[in-house]
C-alpha cells in the first residue's frame, strides 16, 4: 500500500514529498505550500500540452504509414516524398539567418574541447567516478588497457617492461602536446626544460608542474621515490590529463526508474552530487573504502598567483523525454503526471542550491542549471521544453534562462528540422549532439511500412547517417554555437577496446565537435589525447561556410529494395538482434540495471542502453512485418539466444536464467513483446513495455510491508 500525501490536489508519494519538503526546499527558501500549489498549477498548464504533442506524433506517424501503404514496393521519389512531408508539417520552413543568444555559460561547455561522460544516476559509485574524472592518470590508462597492445595480465604485480612502454608512450604524447624548443621529452633528465611555446607552462603544483595544450591542463607528476619515478630518468611518476570536462548525469536511457522509489533514489543521488556530500562505501581487496568528490586542484604561477582549478567534471542532468508518465505523483483522478515535467521541476529545484551558492564545491561557476532533453520530435516539442523551463524558473524564483538546455539530435524529425529546433530554444541552448542509436531506431520506425530494412550493421554505412553527422555540426556552426555551446558526438561502445578507440575516435574532434561520449573515466583520459592533437576551435575557422548536406540524402530510407537473403543470413541477423535484446532486457527487468557492459553475440563487452534495444527490437519487428522472417523463426532465435545469454551470465549470482522459463520469466516475455508488439509502440520506444514488465517484476518480488500484512 503506497503512502501518499495530498498536496494542492496532487497525490504525492509520501517518501518523495518528505524528501522535497525536508531536503530540497528549505535551503532555497521555498515555502512548501506555495511550492506544491505552483507545481500543481504548472502541471495543469503543461500536462495537456504534453499530451497534445504526443498525439501529434501519432498523427504524423499514421499519415506517413498511410503514404507508404498506398505505394507498396514503389521506390521513394524524394521530391514527392518531401512535398508530402511538408504538406503534413513533418518538415517545417527554415527559420532563416539567426544566431543563438545564450549567455552565462561555463567555459567547459562554451570554449573548451574535451571528452564527456554519461553516467546512470542510480549508481553512486559510478557517479563519483565520473564526477572525479575531470583529471585522469595517463599512465594508468595506458598500463591498464589494451591501448598499447594487449591488456595486462591480472594479478602479476608491476611489470617493468610494460611500465617502460607506458613511459615511452607518455613521452611521445608530451612531444606532441608540449613540444620542446629543442630535442625530445624522451631525453630530458629534469623538468627544467625550454618549451617551444613558453606560454604553455602555467606553474607548479604540490606534486609537479602544470601546463596547458589546446586549453586543456596537463600535470607532470614528479616522485622519484615511487616505483615508476625510480625507473624514470627525470623522476616522472605520472602524466595527469584534464579529461572529462563535462558529465551527463542520466535519469533517462541508462537507468531503470519506473516508480517513486526509483525516482527518489535518483533525485537523492543528484542532490548529493550538487551539495557535494555524496559518498559511497564499498569493500575491495578485503578493505573498506569510502569514495567522495575530489577537491579542486591548486596551481601556483611563476609570479606567485594561486589558481584554483575545478577538480570535478561540470555536471549536466539528463531528464526524461516527453513520452512517459510516472506514478510518483498522481492527479486527483489517479492518473500519472508526465515524468518529464516531474524531472524538470525536481532536478532544477535541487540544482537551485548550486545557483544560490549553498554547496560544498559548486558546479556551475556561472550560476547555470544544465539540463539535457532527449527524444524531442521537431521544433514544437523544443518550444514546449522552452516554455516548461520558463515555468520552472518562475516556480522556483530563478532568473529567466538560468536553466540551459541540451538538445539531443536523435529523432528523425529533429534532424530534418534541426535549425528550427535550435531556433525554438535559441536563448538557452548549450548543447547539440548526434545519437546514432536512437536516430537509427526512429529511422526504422518512421518508415516501418515502407518495406524491409537492410541488415542492422549495414545501416551504419547508409548515406543518411553521413549526412546526419555532417548536418549536425554544420548547422550548429552556422547558427552561432561555437564559443557558446557544445557540439557533440556519440558514444564509443566498447570499453575494453581502447586501442581501437584511440585509432578511430579522433575522427570526432576532426569533424569540429568539441565533445564526444566515452564509456568510462579511463576512456575519457585516453580520448583527451585527441583534443591535444586536434585544435577543434582552430579547425572550425577552416570550416566556416561549409556546405550543409541537403534533405535528399538525409531522408533516404535504408530499404533492402528487393534483396533476397538466404535462410542462413536471416537466421544470423535474427540471432544477432535476439542475443543483444535478451542480454540487455534480462538485466533491466530482473535487476533494474539500465546500462551495463553486455557481451554481444561474439562475447565482446559493449555498453548497452535503451537506444541499442530500440534498434534491435524495431529491426526484428520490421522484418517480421514484411515477411522476411516468420514468428516461428523469431521465437527460434530467441530460444537459442536465451541459452547463450544464460551462459554469458553464469558468473552472476543475481542472474535468473531464462532458457526454458518461457512463461515465468518476465524478462523473456518482455523481450517477446518488444518484437511482436514493436510496430505499435510509440515511435518504436521500448520504455512503455519495459516499465510495465519491470513493475510486474518488482511487485512479484516485493517483501510485504507491515501495513500490507
């Protein structure tokens, strides 16, 4: 029996209400009665608009479905297709020349280029690791991964030969980032060296010397008494790089938050980060450890000035999109309020403690609140978010446009109307990025009725993706984001393949993007090397006036167009999708894990979240709809891949096997629903089904309370 408290016509989960009234509102001087009355009024105004936008999505999809059904098997003529999309207002007029006018943005976002982490809000240890990933050991990152060659053997102690290779690679990095006036860092015997650019030297720290390259910090740590320092002719024990400039604390795709209990846990962790008092105690190696937020870094310049440098990543918080509701707060009629409205109000109320300077460390030195808003479909939804943030600012008594917005360019209607989307939030936008995974899922669902899609891995080479990636940067630059906002790129999904990442991910800064997602603090440290090699802001000057790819390429649908796959090829594709789907869903439903390293069909660990699930489930649904495969073939793949997923998780004591438990495994039944009901899911999203099945799982395993007894 849920404890609920009546507040201004809202039925609020009791624990959540107490959290808000005792921990969130008093520090910012908010009266609880006034707050709840204002919250209720905000919901009354905004919830109907939210519903109308979702209905508009459905209407557009129905029109597109009907258009394709009227032309079975007929190739898509782009002129005809785009005329139709304009007729139904799927495509809107370009807004013309304009530049964004956002002000009060921290330099990590506006004028610096470096890696970005995305971390689930429900995992306190991950949160602390990410926040502290502003500075990372290059030596540890090189030594502990396959960045140089194979990953190190476990449990063998320090390997001097590997250490020497790490030191040599560190010297090569210094030669590129901090070139000497003469000679190489490999030959230096002390840090009393002459740089080719003396301005790169900033000053000294307690442990060494501090430099800057392309706006990023580099600390050379000297410790002749350490094991590494003793083996180094200059006594250099480490090279510490400024790494994750920004981190997105995620309440969306990387978490399984389906009810008030989950939401409260997320909000409490966000409050701990903002206040600066979040800690996590854990056992490791037979010892108890407590992790906390890192302090700032102090540098003394040659003229005696003391610089305080941020010791932590600048934090965004990613709210959920417009689709879902949540039972944490109900209306008088028992209906749930939109979860995006709940997130906007409560994450902002928590962040207001930072705006008012009430926190231990501080997040934004500009007094800003940074919210990433995902899964918006077109400029009307962006405009709604702008109005919602206005209303939240008014509710909390914050100056207009304190809340900044990051727009994720990950839905087809947004990427096709990106300039208009930016224009809708032009006074508060601080971030755009591309999200290949969700964008692909939406590509499949939008054109679901057009015909069977090409194989999933082949979609990565589609022409629309190249146009999508180029348009995102070019449109952002054209409308004044450079020097004001981030232009970002997506995730490197293989955390154990750092050598491949070092070879490939340099492509992201080379596009003019000043940030890109990485899967771990270690990956952030390694990816930071790319921003020393590429002067992103200098490169953007060379890109001025670059041609923006047109809609003809962006709107090409990746249809198979008459391809006849063999039975073996169909089976292979279904197996690939089924294994990835089951491997992710079983953790989501049974354990409430929204993002983790999941082995793929070849046993390679990949970071998976709902976006990857959206592709796999929608691709299978598409092939099933168009007769490429049968229901029996899909079930055969799901059954065989269930056994594989069970074997891959055999070492997890919390894992519940699914093979053979076809009727009793909620995870397996959820996976089936995602495929067999995939065509009817709104925009192909997985959340409605995942949330429903996770709630059933929680209810089935809940321990009855005394009240219930």
